[in-house]
C-alpha cells in the first residue's frame, strides 16, 4: 500500500470560495444560505434537488387523479379574481385542452390576471382533480419551460426555490471550467459514470428523467468514493504510525489452545489468526472484533492476551461497567493458570491500599493482565510494557477515552469488541478506518432460544409459564421500556410491573428491580444478587441489554416489545440461552403499525444477529442503529448507503485500488482528487 502522500496540492480550489462571491448574495441572503448549510460554491452545487417535476404536457385523458401535470390549451373564459379572508385571493378561469374544458384555480397569485386573456394559448402546471375536471394551478409556464424537468430543492422562508435555482445557474456558468473530475478516469470508465461537469448540469437542469437519474448515480458514487478515500487514508495513516511488533511464541500459543476444554469454531480460528497476524506486524493494529451474543469473543480475546504474554508484554481490558469488569476478571482468571498469567482487577471500588499495590506491580511488570473500567485510563496508571489494549463493548466509550488508553501504553495494539452485530452497511461507513473481524458462528452446544410473539392478552399464560420454570430451578428476566408510569405512552413500566409480580410470586420466589436511575453500585448489587439466585425474577429496563452472564436465567419476557428496535430486542434475547437449560423469549406486543408487525415477525423468523441488524437498518433507517444517534451512520447529502450498499462497496474497493497504486498521489489522473482531499481533509482529521 502506498505511503502517506508527501505533499498535496496547495493551490486553493475555486469551488471552496465562499458563496458570497456570487452576485445577489447580500448579508440577509447569506444568512439564509448558511441556515441551509450552504457556505461555499461547492456546498451550493451539492445542494441537490429533493425531486423533479415533469413539466411535459399531457392530455386530461392521460392524467391520473391527484397527479401534477402540465396542460397546454386556449383560455376559454375571462379570468375572474375574488378576494376572501385577510389578503387572500382566488383566480378562476377555464382552458380548452383539445375537447376538454378544464377549470383552473390559482390562490394568492392575483398578478396572473393581467397576464391572461381569452383565446390566448397558455401552459399551466398544477394538480389535477379528475372527477371534477379541475386543475389547482401552481405556475404558468413560459414557452421555453414546457417539456422540461424542473428541480425541486430543499428551501426555506429566507431562500426560495427561484433564488436557489438562480444562484446555482450563476455558479455553474461562472465555475463550470473548474468542475474537474475527482473520480479517476479509469474508475469512471469502469462504472460508466458521467464527468463532474455533466453530473452537475444533469442534476440541476436535466432534460429528461433518465439524465437526472444518471447524474444522481454519478453524484452518489462520487460522494461515497470521496468518503471512502478519506476513511482509507485515515486507516493508512494509523497503520503507518510506528506500532509494536508483538513477537509471540507461536508453539506456546498452539499448545495453550490444545489445553482448552472445547474446540474453537472455524470462525474463532479465522479471527484469532487475523488478530495475531496483525499483532506480529510492527504497524499499529486497530481492529474491531464483532460477534453475536454468545459467539465466543472472550475466548478470542484471551488467546490474543496469551499471545502478548508469551512475547513478554502486558495486556489491558477495559469494560464499560464494574460488574462486567468483575465478570471478565473472574472468567479470565479461571481461564489462565494463575501461576503463569497474573490477572488483576482495578475499578473505582478498589480500596486505596490495594490500588497502590496494583499500580506498583503494574509498573514493574508483575501484573500480566489488568482488567477494569474507566479506572484504567487515569493519569497515575503506568504500564511496564503494554502491548495489547482490549476495549469491550466499544460503542460505550467515547473517542477520547479510546485514545487515552492508547496513549498510556506507548501506542499498544488496539482490539475493540462489540456484541452488537454490525450490518455491512454500517461496518464500511462508521468503522471504515478499522480492520474488522467477524465471528459469525455459535459454539457447539449453545442452547437455541425459542422466540414467540404474543399479543398482550396472553400475558397471564406467560407469567404462569415463568412460574413453572421457577419451580424447576430456572430464573427469568422481565423487561419493560419505561421506569415509571407515563401519560404520554400506554406502555408497561418497571415499578408497576415489579409491584404486580411481587404480589404474584412472593413469598415463594423473590423479585428484583433494576433500572437506569440507579447508581452504578446499586445496579451492580442487584445484578450480583440475581446472578447468585437471590432474586428468581428480575424486572428491568434495557440496562441489562449488555451485561452480566447469568447461565441459570432461561426465560426472557419483553413487554411492549414493539417499542424496541430489532438490535435491542436481539441483545435482550441474548441474555438467556447461556446455560444448559432450554431457553425462551416472549415478545408481548400489540403493534399498531406495519413497521411494528415487521419487527416482531423478523424476531421470530431468525436468531441471526447480523440478519436482524441489516433488517433493523432497513426498517429504522441509518440514523439510530445502535440505539444512539451519535454511534450510527455518517450523513450523506446524495447517496443512501442502506439502499446503495453495493455502490458503497464498489466505492470502497475503488478507493483501496487507488491507494494501492504506487505513487498514486503523483499520477496525472489523480491530480484533482489529491488537491480536493488536501483542501478538505481537515474536516475529518488534520491531514498534514
């Protein structure tokens, strides 16, 4: 792969000029353009139409009811203007379109009366009501507008459609010679794309719908391609940072794998090989390990840790909650021979004396693996020789926290893990600068979860079933979307459900309550009690979505399940099926929309988290996949990476192809691309 470009173009790009260089853009209009996020000529030209109005003339017999259409005919009655309300007007006249006499009405455009006369030929664009043979007029067209496609833009009260069109037309006239191609000619030819000049004219002033579609296709690809170039450059620059070659002992690692009480799945073997191969390279590793609930990510992480250990290096694992950190410490402590690999836990609850000892042992290299929460990134943490940092449930941590973990250990290799299956669309946009390993296979012996969608009137039956399961020693989760009663939403709430289930199950069985308003210590205490079987039923909100492993819990009841996204439902379902018992998930919901019904049907149709993640993306859109908007998809002006996934993948491959070419930044066909990236890369990261 090519090295970071030594020097990019320094000449300013004309399209980066401020939009006020155009005539007619005064202070007031400039403010209105800024409100539309239009600051430069490039922003103006990239302000693409929402849709197109076909101004081609038709006959009434060819027109559907409610269709926007252009009728061309002869004015057959004198225009009559009437006034009503406050400054409101109605203009009525008729036009003869071949044999049809169509009644036309214009509201609040009184000046049109003077432009119309009986027996005058006129073309009127409006909405047709077929039964009444009436046209609600929108505009009267000039002769040169007939049979054109008219662009309809996202406008505002400050900046109207005609103003935008006028400014775009002025910009295209002034800067058309500066519309140099950003996509290399070889790639344009490969995908049959338009030149950039043809693209902008075709988008803003198309002569036909096909021309507009081809122009938008080129624009979408260009947007994806530029985005992927930036992502791949970030990835390249990260890899070019001097990392630490982890020279692990491969025979020892293989021997350790042979001691495992189970055989690794093929998917686990594949990702282990990807990770340790990265670790051995002197370049910095920045890899995301994603796998469905229960796919065995912890084992993979353990093997990476052991590889670092055989190289004489330390490892750190940071978890989002104290109880999850404790669970990792217990699991990995049992996984490794304590006499060989020393594992310690450091959290906010660690006593001062114990903390001081841990810090001392960490600094002199006595500790091989340190597990903890945010406590791992405090200023007084000093590692002796940190080679690998693992971040569990990476979307729970901010960018600065992840960067801090890298800083404290002299740029260790980074392995981020997530149990939230990431659809391909999101993986190549939000995580495009990371290498991604996927575990898409569950270990043998993993209990399948039987999932049923039931209407609300079946709740009593499910509660009786839970009682039967408790009688044979199982435990159950009951999840509700709200903490307290809300007048706004007719949904179950945790406190009310908790009180009702206490009446039903107690005193024979104990019921616990867990919700987001509890502090961390309270949450951890409740989960610890549930894990110890002190509570047999746990009523909870989604705080259990990612959390502690309770193998004895085999029933998951989710109330008002249609209020949750598919990704959340799948994560919640994954809390059961972790032990030897047959496991069940009940989705109680009375969805009132097709959207809600589709989610319930999808949940009962598959337990494959990646299938559900893609479905969730398609149903809910690209903005809120992981439950929080800031962790979802970047915004695109033209392309839709959900609908146009194949195009996004092609753009990614093209970007990688460009960067794989020796001296790519010196080639003539890449000159405009290099200059554009040089001018705009600072929006993503300081390029120089």
